[in-house]
């Protein structure tokens, strides 16, 4: 798979869309036990920030974007525009975190 360009903008400058292929998404759900395990081992809180939690969120975000890219490639796209990232707490007692990426797959 060649590199799929991902942009939060609605279009790519100098690369007009030839075809809009549809909405693509990628989702990752992180369970609460992961957060509990991290909390137990968090020792790097400085100034109210936790590097361990930030690392988990970064990996989840990267995985969601990667999944979205894969779905775009399946449609024959070479870019995804208008990308939006969302973070939601889900589960009966807010025990999981979902990171989702969505955008419009295009062929330019």
C-alpha cells in the first residue's frame, strides 16, 4: 500500500480531488484494566501530566488512523481529507475509552 495522505483540511492544495470515494473510519477501544495497570505503575507524573497515559493515547490514535488509512486504500483512495479524531468514554461504568478517526477517502 502506498502512503495514504491524511489531512484535517477539506482538500489538498495543488491536488484537486478526482473522485470522492466515501467516508472511512478507524476505531480503537482501550479497556479499563489497561488504565488500572498503568495507574499502578505511573511514576512519571510531572506538572499534572502522565507520560504513560499520553503514550497509550498516542498509540490508540495512531492505530485508529492506520485502520482508517487501510480502509481508504481498500476503496482505491490515495488520501483522506476532513479527518476528525474523537475520544469517548464508553461502557456501563465508563470502563473503556474509544478513539475514532473518520474522514472522506478521495482519489486525487
